[in-house]
C-alpha cells in the first residue's frame, strides 16, 4: 500500500497533533503519486480497470492501495476530535466519505490530465483546503508549523 511506500518521507514529529500527522501523510501520498511514474501507472491501471471491466476492483480496494484505510482514518479523526483539533459536531462517517471523494477525485482528475496543474507543488494547498472543512472555525491555523504561525501573527 501507498502508506507503506511514503513512510520514509514522513518526519514523524507530530505525535501530539494527529491532524498535522494526517496532513503530512496526505501531502506525502499526493507528492509520491506525482513524483513516481510507476505509482502513476499503477493508479492509472487501477482506475481504468475499475471503470471499464467486469472484474472490477472496488473503489474501496483502490482507496486501500492509496493508503485511505477506513478504520485507521476514522481513529485518527476521532483523536483529532478528542483533542479539539476538529469540530466536535462533525459526523465522522460523512467526513470519511468527503475525504475519500476529495482525494480520489484529485488523483483521478490529475491522472486524466497531468499537465492541468502541478500535483507535487500544489499538494500542500490541496490538502489544506480539503482539511479546512474539519476546523471548528474554518481555518487551518492548527495545521501550520508553530514558526509559520508566529510569522503570520
């Protein structure tokens, strides 16, 4: 799975902030897909097979290969909620549907037209904007490293 392939790209310094850890994993996954032609080819095959063959791979199986494991994401989101990093009023099952749809859509759209935008460079902005909907106040300040927050203050 992709989550195993990106492990060496993660800093792992966000143990106290599961939302920042999730952000870093999403960015690393998108950047890995953008930077590694073999991963792009695999994603093309998976999505192509999913859409055009009777022996279809389920969207869930593709998500698993991308690292979007339902139960582990649910647990991370619950930890974020417990730490008040995301709104306590969110329905996490609905949020998982939205996250899956957002990131699957980002990858599918980019694979269909890789020159339409630079997925590698735009990964942080894409992830921040998707995660923004989780914030109690609609901001992503808690996602920014502390030194960046200080610069903006």
